[in-house]
């Protein structure tokens, strides 16, 4: 199976896990990663710069109509829903909040599932609401690979538990094992 993208949803406790993920992936990691981290609408991009400084990959804020490229980690901008179009470009909207959030994990996951079908990896990490549960189900229904952070290892267990209650994931793993699995899957692609 050749995976073409990874989508990650994270909320409470997310900054810590994103630091670990971005600094742990090797220089030649190819599968693009697209992330929704719940943020304040007035957040600045300083934290993205910090992640970029520690990462072997390019960490950047996703932009309207930008083509998704290998070796990049894309972050949804604050106060915009991030969608993936069929042509593998980004689209930004200011539609109503979903699960009290904009950006919403469900919005990203559902659009990514439509664009990538069974060539998508969906990951739900730490968080304190149910955002991502509906989207992760859509990824699973489209044949994608689903990974959930072990709730016992999450700073906030509610989001992983909600996802697990919605579907039977392919993997329930602590963060370190998720990273190791992603590296293995990426190496299989070569």
C-alpha cells in the first residue's frame, strides 16, 4: 500500500506531541503530514516557527490553493477550516464552527478521505472534545489506515476515547510507537 498523506487531529496537550513528532521524523520522510491543532482564533504563527526549527522537515502553515508536497508538515491556520480538494490542494473556509472549533479536525479528515480514499493515514491524538470522531470514521469507511493515541498515554484522553468509541482503529498506540510506525510505513513506500 502506498500512502499519499497523513492527517493528524490534536487539541489539548497538542503542542507537546507536535514538538515530539516534528523533531522525531527523519530528514527523508516523504509522506506529507497535514495537521489540525485547535488554537485560539488570534493565535500567531510563532509556534510553527518553533516546530520548524526543531524539525528535519519543512513545517509551514497551509495556504489557499497550495499543492500538497512530500517532505512537508502543514498546519491549519487559526480561525479557518482546512480542506483538501480532489486535486490535492488546500482550500480554506470560514464556515461555521464544527464541534466548537475552527479549524475542525472532522472537516479536514472528511475532505482528506474523499481526496485520498485508501491512500490516507488518519491519526487522532490528545484532546478534550469529540472533534475527529466523525472524520476518522469517514477515513476508515474510505479504506484509509486509522491510528489512535492510546488514551492512557494522552495528556487529555477524551478525544482518543471518543474516536475509539466510534470505530475500531487499525492501531491504538502510545505516541512513540505511532512515530515508529509512521517511519516504517514511509520506508515501505520506497
